[in-house]
């Protein structure tokens, strides 16, 4: 039996309580707007309920929208316009090859791996428009989810319909969100001679913007969507894209300590390069150990820097920073 919105919301509420996400939500609310996203560990969903997992996989847009409503209720603060629901530790079975994505996957939660091929400028999307009824002055809020501005059908206060009154948009009281478009390219290892690499467009919003850049490896998880291509006469043609829920950077060093070690090692290499020389690994290790970073960590960071194309070796063991 399909679940209605209220029973899904109560399932989500139980889930939030069981895994202490309600405490995290309160914490986000205290730091809002510096923090705006709740990261849900997918392994918790899996442990909690098959039903919830299936709903997240097959109907993510609905579940995420409802979970965001629940999160906002828990946060209980009218200054918060939205707490984004994002996922981490997404299981590998969600990963699809870009060329294997089919129309039956539209609306589902999928992950793709690839290299960021193109990044466009940050734009703005209207998510909620406020209108004033020019007949009675009532302010009406209307969620926006298409490219065209959607007006209220009628005024809930004076009951006048569109056409009988005018609705004036209140720009300052409307809610906007930053948005960015990237293109991900999947390079297959056993690519055929004349085969083009597969590509897909990904839309990033809000605090996902700027987490990655051109040339970086990335794992994107999001909702597969379809958009009709430009002209009306070609309605059958659609462009598929992913609306990102979360992005993971396989090369990124995660923990705070490793993060600062990473920066220190970058600085050491930069320093030596500035003196007109290429450092070798022993030199970097010696300098890093003086600050308290062990050899193993140095080597791991150097490997990451190489994979990121941050440093190169002109000849064995000597490093130069290229950024
Ligand atoms: Zn009115």
C-alpha cells in the first residue's frame, strides 16, 4: 500500500529520533545560515527500515521534500527557509555508468563517478515567490519549481481569482537559491577506439556550489531528471540531468588534522620551490616531521597531490607545485 505524506513524515520523525538527527538539526539551526545541510548516513537508513530505503531510492524527491519539512519543524525557527537533506556513505549499488542511464531511471536516486569537465557561473533560482494581492493586500507565498513564474490561482483572503485581482511579486520577501551547472565526464578504462566518453549535466545548489572544480574527480548522487528540449515542436526530445543531493570528492582528504597537514605540506613545497629548487620527498618528510607530521601521512598526502595534478615530478623523487 502506498504511504501518504503524513505517514512518511512520521516515519522520518522516528528515524531522526532514533539516530539523533534531531540533535544535529538543532545544532544546524543554531549555526544557520553558515550551516544549511543535514547529512544523513545511508547506512542508518538501511538499518532502520527497508521501506524508507526503497522510498528514498525510488521516489527521492518526495521523501527529501517531506524530510526537509520535518527538519524545519524540528528546527522550529521561522528565520530558516530550508535545511537541505543530503546523504553520505551511499552504497555502491546506486552507482550507474552514465551510458547505462535509461529513461526508466528518471525520478530515481542515482550516483555517477566522473571527472568535472565544465563548470558554469553561479546563477540564481527563485524557489519561493511572495505576492501581494492588490485588491486586499494579503501576502501569498507560492513555491516555484519550473522556469516560468507561477502566480497564485486565487487570493485566500478576499477569494478573488487571478484576473479579478492582480498579484504583485514582492522580490525582497521571496526566497532565492544559488545554482551552478557542471558537466561530468566518465572515462572508461577500456574505452573503444572511436567511442566518445559519456557525459551528463549536473545541477548543484546552495552549499554544494564551489566544492569541486574543473578536472577533479567526483562522485555525484542525485535525482535523475528530464527537461524538454527548447522548442515546442520537439517535445519528445528530452535532456537528462542530475539534480545533485550530495557530492563526494574521492581525492579529498577528509579529517581536519589531515586537512591542515595537507596545507602544511603544500606550504613546504611552495617554500622550497620559491627558493628555485625542487624538493625531494626526504626533504619534505624532514620538514613535516619537525612540525609533528609522520612520514606515512606525508607520503599519503603526496600521493593525493599527485593524483590531483597539484604536483609533478620532473625526475624521480623531486616535486614541483603546479596548482
Ligand atoms: Zn485579496
